[in-house]
C-alpha cells in the first residue's frame, strides 16, 4: 500500500505530465529546483503548505484534488476530477431508488 506522500507525489506527477511539463519546468514555475520536485514525486520528502499551493497553482489543479484520498486512475480525467478542469457548476442528477420513495 502506498503512503499518503507517495500518492500525493503520483498525483503531482500525473498532473504535471498532463500539462506537458518537465520536472525542471515545474520547479522553475514554483521557484524551486528539479531535485526537490523529483523527491516530492517519489514521496520522499515533506513539503510546506505554501509549496503545495504553488505546485497546485502551477499545475492548474486544486490542492484538494492533489491531496484527496483517491488513487490516481480512471477518474483522473473525469469532468469533476480533470486537472484544472471540468465544469463543477453542473449538479449530478441521481436516480431515485423506488424502494426508498415514500408512499403518497
């Protein structure tokens, strides 16, 4: 099982790759260096909240998207979870379960 740091690092890497950015480009964007980005993506280092915010801004994703407890996978490019995207103003319409509808 992956540690939270490894999951966070993987999400950062996936979002960075989706943006077509290299580690060096991300590092420059957040005023850091490539070695730090590499360590973060491997889950080998802790980072300050300010660094996480800068990374999220550079990758055009929310901090919430980076840190939520969900593995990177199929949902990554869904409308609600796409890095930097998705129309979050639309509400999801759920079908009522007839068994739970009260009788009139």
